[in-house]
């Protein structure tokens, strides 16, 4: 089974089980008290596929509800800060930075979020939440013009820090799996 837990690289869990499930099969919050506090970052991306008319409006005169991209950027940052309220087993973390970039392409709004902390667990969920909330906000802002907008490809692009080291989607292994060296980065544990 594959485990996707905070602060760990996607792939088989070193424990051989899902870390958010206890021995009896009940959901639990992972105890991170024994982990070292280290610098951690995560980047996630996603897209909102939109009509050519929406692209034209975003690049030109704007949407009927106002500045869609600025609104989505602020919403995404707020989403990252509220992640533990939305995802039940996420640890509340002191975020030290959240950036959100929205780019209008010929058929979509591309979203990239980067979240930073110095804490005991990673910020992948915060980065994913930032992208998801920003994407939902884009849909809300454009729905008067394009009811068929589609959110797609929300995923972690990269994470650094912690015991599992660096993970990057950019350079896949020969078998297609995401690249990770599986070793801790200098100064992390």
C-alpha cells in the first residue's frame, strides 16, 4: 500500500502501513513530538481550464466580479493558513511564508504555491490546500462567464526538509516514479 503522509516522500511507507491509521484501523494524528524542528518547504501546482473568452477577460478588461487573480491569490494564502481546520489530521504549523503565483495561459489559469515553515512536519498539505482554494476561487470568479471551468492536476511538485529529504516531481525515475534521493538533506532530520 502507498502512504502519502505529511513530511514523507510519496511511496511505500517505511513503517509498512498508513501512518494516520492506528493498529485498530482508527484514524489518528501522527505524533511528531520526537521529530527535530527543521526548515521545510513544499510547492504544489494546479490548473483551472477555462474558455477562450475567460482568457480574454483575464488578460484584458477583467471579470464581472473584479480582479479574479488577486482574489484567488489572497484566498490561496488564507487556505494555506487554515489547512488544519479543513484537513482533520493535519498539525497546526507556524507558516513562515506562502507565495502563490497565478499565470494565464491560452487555455487555463496555472497556479503554483510555495509554503515554508520551520517545524516538526512538512507543509505539503498547506501547499495543496493553497492551490485548491485558489483554484476554487478562480472558478467562483469566472462561473458567470464560464460554467464549464475545470480544476485539474493539483499535485505536490517538490518538498524539502525532514527525514525523507528532497522530493521532486520534475525529474521522474526511469520507471516513471517521482524522483527522490530518500536521504536527509544537510541539517535536517
